[in-house]
């Protein structure tokens, strides 16, 4: 699909700009642009729920949180001391391996792909009888993968508690003599 | 017709991105970011009609709301130096 190809190319250009740019405020804005493009690609691929998450978390919340981080630690990125050739080479090799891996994937939305023939028919036919949940997606997330979801929720909760604890300490220290 | 509109929106998207990547000042980038958000809304709406699922319009409206939140946060940060209390 032409739209997706163009959008992915633009996302690659934005990613390069994020890596090159030294003004972190601009990087935050470019990151928001990247998330909006990603969300549009996801909608074009018919993954509407994931696109909503990407748009609200990536373009909305992340922008606000990163701006908060900029307020705490300043907006300039120091030039690297040495040219990072080795990390660049490693990243390029991994990118090449991933691109090579996509050649072995089944065609997009192929009904005979393994992911659609392995457990999905079982979910679709037996989810209501086994879990009593009428929505199959909810049944998979909350029942078949219940422990997985519980672990994810624990991780998110712990991260939230950590962030709140850090920000509260900084806020208390800043209160008496505000402005440096 | 909607296909042509989608292509036109994509071309505009490219121009906005050029400004976001090159843009000498931060304001160019903020404005380009806001424009990209608006164009994402337009693109969603046109994609919805191209693939004949007009309910994409509702998603486009949600995107528009999110875009406002992001831009206000960025501009508030720039005006006051923090996100305010």
C-alpha cells in the first residue's frame, strides 16, 4: 500500500533527525511527530486499538513526561567524546539481520499463517465455554494470559510508584527556595 | 477522488516534515509538529473513505484532541520553563 510505504519512509527520516539533533526540546517534538506517523501506519494496517494507544501514550503522555524530564535536567545534549563507530556498526548489522528476517515472514494478513492456524481457532471456538467471557480479546488477555497481564500490571504499577516517589522528593527540595 | 486527496495530504506531510527536520528555530519544529498532527487527522479521514470505513472519522477526532494536548504542553513548557502546577 502506497500510503504505508510513504509513511514508513518519513518515519525513517524523522528517526535519523532525532539521532542527529542536539537540541533535546526539538527531539521531543520530533518524537511526537514520529508517534503520530506510527499511529497513522497502525490505523492503515487495521490495528485501531494499538494505534489509539500509540497516539495517546506516544504523542500525548510521552511528550508531557519528556518535557518534565527536560525541566529537571536541561535541554542540551553534549557532543560525544569519540565517534561511535562500533555501536553504529552493531546497530547496522542488527538492522540488516532484522530486515533479512522479514523476508521469511508470511504475507501480510495471510489466513494460512501459523499465527492464525495454531491456537486462534481454539480461542474463537472455545473461549466462551471455557472462560465465560463473551469478548474473545478480553478472554485471551484476562483469562488465557491472565498471569502475563498480572505481571505487566505489576511492572507498570511499580514504575508509576517509582516516578511519583522521585518527583515528590525533588518537589519538596525545590519548594523553600524556588528558582535555582 | 479520495485517493488523490490522500496523495495530496501525503505530499503536504512531506513538506511539514522537511520543516520539522531542517527548521532552524524551535518554533518551526513546534509548528511543524502541530501541522503533522493535523495532517494525521486528515489522512485518517481520507484513508477511512478510501477503504470505505467512514467510522475512521471518529478516530480522527480523538487524534485531534490529543494533538491539542501535546501542543499546549509544549508551548506551556516554552513559555513558563516548566509544566506549571
